[in-house]
C-alpha cells in the first residue's frame, strides 16, 4: 500500500463543476500548450457517422474540432509562497509538504508538473474539498468535481456508450475537452460512497486513469476517441478507506487528516472572520478582531461549519445594532450544520 501519513496540526452536488482560479500567490504560472486529443481521429469518427443518427455524438465531435486540441498545461513559476495555506489549513501540513516537494522537483526545468494522486481520509467537515480547491488555485489550474455519493452509474467518469438513450461523455472527458487546462485538478469526492449498478463499477475507470502511461490514451466510452488524461492531478476524499479497492489505494498517496486541535481551530476561525469581514463592505461596521469568547465557541465547530456560524453571528449582531460579535449571536451548539425545518437553505 502507499505510504500513509497522518496530518495533525499546522494547512490546508451533483454534476460537473469547472473552476478557473485566480492567479496563485507566488507569481504568474508558466503555461505551455498541450494537445489532449488528435483532431484527425475525431474527423475520422465524425465522417463515419450516419447523416441522421447520433446527433449528440455528432455535436460532441463538432465541438471538439471547433475548440481544437490545445489546452494550457500550467505549473507555478517557482515554489510558490504557501505560508498562507499552512496558516489557513493547519491540519493539512503533511499534505502541503508533499505538494511542495513535488513542485520543487520541476522548478527551473522543462519537466511538466507531476503530482502523485492523493487520497485524503478524514471525518466530514474537516476541509478536504476546500483543500483541493486551494491546491488548484496554488497551481494555477482548474478544478473538476465528481461527487461520488450521489452517483450510481459506473460510467460517470468514463462516459456511457452512445447507443444508450440519454448517454453522454464522462467527467474526465468533459473537464479536459470543455475546459481550458490539460492538467486540471479532478476531485473524486467521497470515493468511499461510490455505488455501482449491476455489472458497472463506478471506480473502474480509475484503474487506468491513475496510471500515467495508460492515462495518455484514455478512451471515453461515449466519444470513443482517445484523450490524454496523463497530466490530470487527482485528489480523492473519503471518510473510510475500507470500501475502497486495494488497487486504487496502491495508486495513491494516502493521508489521514485529523480535525484541527483547539489552537489550530482558533487560528482557522480567526482567519475566516477576517476574510469574511474584509470581503464585504458591511465588514467595516464590525471589530477588526473577534472576542476570545466567540473564538472559543467557533473552535468547537468543524471547519466546514465555521463560515455559516460567522455569517449568522454577523447578521444577528447587525440586527442588534452592534459591531462586536457576542456568543449569543452564534447558532445554538450543534446547530450550525443542521438544516432548518423551514425557510431558506444556507
């Protein structure tokens, strides 16, 4: 099995998501163009299609030819400044150390960026998906999100045959062909909750996608045209590794991410308070720093719940005409992440 790390204290829907991040800290990323498919193969497939059949497949080929095969292959210009991530995501220190080492290997060289596929194991709300977003921003590339908990078909990553009604390409194809990057971060979220139907294995495509050599000619079952997925940066998240096949684990660096300790949680909560306050014009009405009592209360929450708790507190304090947040402004203990029985979703 891959070497396992245990992170401790000091960073880090359904459907397809493509995120184009802002310029990462540490300078403009280096970008080259890399073809992700061969136009000749696409044209050949298109010419063989019957004139009045397979309209969806025809439009897919035509879109590929219109967009062209070249995509940005990016990497940081050097080892980027990561201090902000170590502060923001203190329980991801060992994962960040690993990413930093791998960036350093390709610094000052013509080699492309290579990041070993990683699996982040940890309890819900610890910040695993948020960490993946931050990695995409750090590297200057995009991010595709594949939430496995809500998907039951084995073709979600690799596409379904065009012979099936309602078939479409898989998420890997969509991210590479429809997106601007040859090396996006693709997050397989909650991989331990993948469910198959009958003979379909929802993780079957990963056996080849996680291997660099076989990923160079990955064939989506809908388009049936090889695409180069060898530069994809894979991040999987899970709460429990026991349902993940051993061959998948063997292809990834596995990190066990713990909930931040009290001091780290206070640091995360304080940084989140500051970021929310400075990101909104109404933030000027509130104190530059939260009180120790309020920070202690926030430190009891999982990182994912902190933003909602802060927003509730800001709103309650504003309704009360105060610029200082008090403990009574926060949601009831254990209620920050619960759905309200009526009203708007947070």
